C-alpha cells in the first residue's frame, strides 16, 4: 500500500435484508484526487460511499483509513476522523443562519451569536465563499446551500469529502462555481469522491473514474482512458447512445393534431406569470426549463393540483370549453393525468403492491361507478399494465418500495395510464431512473403520442427534450418564452432561451 | 393490508407476535389460573371486549386513514346520556333517537370538515370536540353524572338477551366487525381509506375524493361510538358520563395499535382489531383473576402499548429515510 492512498476498501459487501447492494468491491482513494463514482441507480454508489462515511455499516470486508483498519459507527465519528459526506438533499437546518449551521454540533456551552458570526465570516472568506453568515439558510439558492455544506466539511478539517450528486439541482452558472470550488479544494490537498449521473461532468472534472454495476465494480482507472461511450457501455453492459441520442429530421417529427388544450395568460402568485401556450393531439410537447422556472407549477394548475389566481388568473380551455378545476379529481375525469416528478412523496403508495398501486389509479378514475370492487379486476389491470410497460418484479404482489427506480417509475406511469387519459403530462419522467429503463420509458412516451394522445414532457435534461419532443417550449421565470422545432433546435439555443 | 397469495410464515410482524403472546397467555392462564378456562369466564372475556371492540373498529377506520379520533369516548357517553335523558323526560322513542343520531352525525361531520377542509390537525380538532360535547351535554342537558335507562325500555331487555348462552353484545360486535370488514375490503370507499392513509398527496393527485372520505371516516367513528354507548347502557342499565374522564380512550388505542394497525396510516384491518381485542380481553381478565389493583393494571397496559408501538416501528419501518437520501 502506497502512502498516497488515504482510503482503501477491501472486498466490501453490504446486504440489505439479505439483498446485496454492494458485492465485494475493492476501492482506493488517493490523496488530493477527484474520484468520480458512476453507475446506474441502485448500482450501489451511495451505499459504498455511505460505508466510508459511517452512515451504514459494511456487512463484510475491510476499510483502511491512512493505512489503519477502521470502521466508523456513525457519521460523526467519521467526521472527527476527517471524512465528510455532502448529501443530495442538504442536511442543513433551514430556519437557522449560515453561521449557526456551520457550527452546528460544535457549539460552545455558552454560545454567543456575534462571536460565531465574526469567526464564520473570517472562515468563509478564507475559503473565498461569497455567502453572508447571517443569512437564513432557507433564503439561499441551491448552490449557496451546497457551499455552506462544503464549508462545514472543511471547517471540520475534512481530508475526504464525498458528494452525492452535487450538481443535480444546480443551474449552469452555479455548476461553474461549484467546479471551481472543487478544484480549489483539490489544490488544498483534499480528496474528493463524487457521485454523478452527468457523464460529461465526470469526464471533465475527475482524475480517476470508478464504475459500479449491480453492486459490483466493473471498471476503474484514469479518466483519460475513458470516454462517454465506454462509460455507458460499462454502466449498462451494452451501448445505448444510439437509442437515447437520435438525430431528429422531418420524418421523425409528428404533425400537430387537434388543439386540445389552450392556456391563456394563467398566473399563480410569483411562480407562474401570464403563461400562454397550447397542446395538440398526437404529438409530444416538450417543456424545458431550469428548476424554479414555473414549469411544474404551470402543469399542476392544468391538472387541478394547484389553483390559479382567482382574479386575473387567466383562462384554460379544454377542447374549447373553459375549465377551472378545484381538485385533481375533476381533471382526471376530463382525461388529464399528471405523472409526478417526485414519485416517492406524491406518486406511489409505499405500503402497497404493484397491483394495488395500479388498481389505485383505476379506482380513482371511478369510471364504472361500482361501489363494490373486484379483486380479479385488480389482478387483470395489474397484469395488463405490468406487461405493457414491462415492469420487472418477482410478481405483481411485490411491494413498490422494493423495486428499482425505473420500475417504480413504470408503476407510477401505469397508475396514470390505467385511467385512460387524453392528455398525459410527464414531469421529469426519467429522474432517478437507470439508463436501461430510460430508453424503455421513452418508448412508452413515444407510443402514447403515436396512439394519438396529447403528451407533455417536462424535463430539465436537454438530450431527453431533444430526443422526444415534436415541439419544444422553453419556460423561464413563470412563462413560456420560446418555441423551437426539434429539427432546428440545438442544446445551445434552448439553454440560451432558458437562461436569458 | 395483505393480498399476498400464500402465507410467508418466516416473516415476523406485529400481528403474529401479538397472536403468539395471546396464545401463550391463554395457555399459561388455562393451566395456572383456576376458573379461567370455564365457559362462563370465556364468555365474560368476549363480552368485556365487545364494547371496546366496537369503539376500536371506529378508531381503526380513522387510524388507517392517518387520523385519530379523541372524541370517541365523549360521543359514546354523552350521546347516550342525552338520549336517556330525553326518554326519561317523556320524549317518544323515535323522536329521541332521531335527534340524538343527527347530533352524533353532526359531530362526526364537524370533526371531518375541520380536519379535511380547515386542515386543522385531527388530534386538536377531536380533543376540542370531545371537550365541547362533554361540557355542553353535562352542563346544559343532563343534571347528574349518571342517567338511568327508563324502566321497561328495550335497552334493559337487550342487556339480558342471550343466544346459546352467549350474550347479545358479542353478536352485535361480530356483526359490526363483519360490516366494517366488508366496507374496508370490498367497497371502493373502503379502499380509498387505505390509499389516503398511505399517501394522501398521491391519492389526491390520482383523483381520489380524499376530503369527502375524511369526513365520512369521522362520521363512521361517531356512529360506532354511539352504538358502543347503547351497548354499555344495555349491560349497565345506565350511562355514567364519568367514563369520559377515564382511561377508556387508551384502551381503545391499545386494542387498535396492539393488533397491528400502524399509527402511520395505511396498515391493518378488522383482523387486527380482533387480535388486539383478544389480547386485551384475555390480559384484562387474567389480571382481574390474579387480583392486580387497577392502578397496576394501567401501568401494565401502558407498558404493553408502548412496547407494541416500538416493535411496530422496528419491524415495519416507513421508507421515509431512504426517500430523503436517494438510492441505495
């Protein structure tokens, strides 16, 4: 073992209720390197890093920290030893100030606010972070929150910092700041592990890359030996880029059918402002916008989940009939189905099986008005949709929480499609979904448009928008600002419209 | 709920643990306690949990839908006290019953409306309505703590009815258990209870009538409380309103939760109420035969309730943590 190795994992395995999440992985982190950890969802990336950071305990295997065998029982213990983990969702206390968060858990018995503001200010300046230590965390943007998280890690003299999907919620501008920061940390001799879905970032930023698949290490080496193709092939075991990044031409763009939805000047508080657009049958309308641009809110208004402003709220016409929904139930009855971006908190029913989840959609649609339900109907509906969407599970009685992200998403889609909608709104349909399932979900979406449904796809992932859409609408600051045809659109043009 | 085909015997859950404990207590008591395993005593056990069981059925419907109804005991005692008071004052049977029943339904509707539409937490709404119902009826309507059943009234004779040496309460409990079972399992409104209890936001977004169903659940709970009150009056020949300030409410929650109806919503069913009622009934009966003082009985019950909730939390963790931390 060389002296420039700071962490070494040997033959690490982790079982969750007997199911292996990590299988015999040997991993090495060198001093002062940026190490990208890649893999599909459920490949074991998070588990592996959580073992290093003491969040979970390995079932077997050994871990060496600076050459000594160690096993950290809690994140605090790991932090004291110089290993910090920055989670996907930040673990800051929103109602406290930046300085209070920095010193959280290391306060003196008598804690003077002024004192910690002064030392926090000095500390943040030494890191070159432009964050006001007296600002409340809840008022900060995603990038600044991340800065505070990082500052906290550095404040604890962390020599190893692990980032779990750090750039998922950042705007391009914020990403640039973040990358500069990572490089500064590296210059200070900090070793960095970062988990990412964005392959371009990994290739650009890292010194070495490790790729996991199904809990096993499939490739590891210097970044210069990898390219995009090679990484994808290693992640999924086959080459998918042709399916995911097709070139669009006249033949693959669907013509607009009947105008089913016409939205005029709708507004809701400060998030949706005088937004106008139309949706047509038989094609996919892609909505691109950065987080906070009001795209999700706009379509939640359309599907009755949110209510638009009562005065000057604009108008929505469904097949030339003005509508104003109070509850989603009315929208569902009119054939509008919204498939959420956040399946865990508002998509599926976690204590229930696949069959019950899909049946939930059927019961909610309430088409046949039967008071008495039929379990054979449930089994038939479940069988039909798990087959149509190729949900992979042991059987339809498997609980949804036990499935992978992609299969969970398919169940949520099935729960929506069983309601026989006329307009389907997909919000980030492939977020947290593995690469293999992305292609399948794209096929499902294309099939719906081919069958003549009006389909809306909201996404902040540009290749997805370019690949699927027959029309691309760009949302910025609560309204649609530009429309592109997928033939003429380029990633640069769309991004320019979304940002400026 | 459980739609699994076959029975996975190796998975421990609270329901099976409680069933096993019940069986152990039953066997030990049968051999160790003279007078336990006699027909009379066993009938007494079932009879003692009948009223509790009916109250727990209503509570189960509310808890599965991720709520709680603290007003159950107050509605049970005060509605029947009011009813008896009117009968004693010479009201006609139909008039008194109609008025009380509409009062009971009104309380359920108000509870449900405040929880569903005003979005006040259920625990505060029902606490307030319990105090209101008790205070209003006790101060404005009835004059003494206890109101007797008038002589010759059908409630008096109901208390004495027996089929095959089994008191009628037991059959009434069984009937309502069956009705609630059929409601929860085979009607779409019953299924909505589970969906809304599991994930209210997802249920609403999918187009289920989440709010009207909440109102329905609190109304069902109020009506079942009234029926439990009638049975209490039938067996005791009066309604003592001091029961509102007793620990009866905790017994109801004990029956519901100990059987495996998770307080986090979406879990359990009538079977769990029956199992909870069995354990509670046998436990209370053996403690009475051994002659443990009431204050110690409360201590034992509270310890068991706490243990049941902790075991439930350990065996069936909600996935909220993984939900917050992304993929495994």
